[in-house]
C-alpha cells in the first residue's frame, strides 16, 4: 500500500507551536505582508529576523507530539511511505521520520542573499540580528519560502509524482489554502487514492475526503493508524 501524507502547521499545534490561520493563528495577530515576504525583508531585515528568532526559540523548546510520532511509526510499518510537509519546524525529523519532503524550507536553514551559501544554524536566540554571512559578509535570510516566492523545484516535482502515485493520501493539520501544496490532495484523489483528512476544522478538502476525522492530529492519526 502506497501511503502519502501532507502535513501543515496544525500537526505542530499540540507541540505548542502556533498555526498561521484558524483559531489562535499567528496571522490574526500579525500581518504576513510585513513579516513573510521578500519585500518585508528588504525593507526591515531586523524586524523580520526578530520574528523568526522568536519562532526559532519557540520551536527549540518544543518537542514532537503524538501526531508526529504516529507518522514516524507509519513509516516503519509501511515500506512505501512518504511524508510531504509545509512545516518548517523540523519536528517530523526529530520524531524519527526520514522520508520527509519539505516544501517550504526549514527555519533552521540560513541563506546568504549575497553569495547564496546555505547552512544550518541551530542557535536560538541568534547572537546577532540580522546575521551575516561568514564567507562574504552579506545578509543572511531564513531558509524558508515566503509569500510570492516559488517553492523548491525538486521538492515540488517529487511531491506531485508521489501524490499521483498514492493508494492512500492523508492530509493533516493544513488549512489547504496555500498553493501549490493545497492541490496535492486533489491530485491524489483524481488518480484514485483514498483521501483521509485529519483536522478539527472544516477545510476546502473536507467535501472530497473519503474519511474526515474532525479531531486533533494526535487523536486523529492514532485512529488512522488503526484504519490502515
Ligand atoms: P495554517 O496555519 O494555514 O492552518 C492550520 C490548520 O491546522 C487549520 O486548518 C487548523 O484547523 C488545523 N489545526 C489546528 N490545530 C490542530 C490540531 N491540533 N491538529 C490538527 N489540525 C489542527 O497552516 P498550513 O496549512 O500549514 O499553512 C501553510 C503555511 O504555514 C505553510 O507555509 C507553513 O510553512 C507555515 N507554518 C509552519 C509552521 C511550522 O512549521 N510549525 C507553523 C506555522 C505556519
Ligand atoms: Zn555570503
């Protein structure tokens, strides 16, 4: 059985990491255009970095939750398993998942806007904001995908191929509003996959789901594991 999973911010909510949309979402409090766009970074790199540094500190203190762990277990139980995530927190990997495709980058990555050099920097808080490149002195930016930017081509290509080739497609904790990630469940469904959704709230995917579990990721995914 070929199992594919798409996760969003909701799966990390139970680890204490706020989502973007929905109840308690960050975008209710902050304006995304002032924090998560290339223009915002150009205008005020320090402000943008302060926000990312705050989120990095939250994530550093957080632990993977039961939802992340169930998915790591699923990977062990099923040889043909892949996890596609929109999350940037790296909690899937910390829970033990290895077959992970990151569509929106990783918050621990930094990339130089001068020379393009990329590195992981796990320090939180960072000693200096905004951080500078140790090769060229250029400004470093977070290695995440911002609004208005395109997704990493290889990761996206692979995510489409895997979605087209799924028997079961599980969508967890995503508001399914950010494209192209939001399209993947529909790609899978069109090719005949059974679509399972885990989300306490209704989303644009809900009407198309073969099974809709209106629960938190931890409870919902335990039920999915029993179903499979
Ligand atoms: P989103 O914030 O738009 O939606 C979150 C969804 O999770 C909502 O549908 C909500 O109902 C659901 N949810 C809330 N609590 C839940 C729980 N306990 N269990 C299951 N579902 C729950 O998130 P998204 O769809 O991933 O939005 C996309 C963008 O948000 C991505 O670009 C992603 O990079 C970014 N993001 C990532 C993180 C992270 O890495 N942890 C955090 C916030 C946002
Ligand atoms: Zn550089």
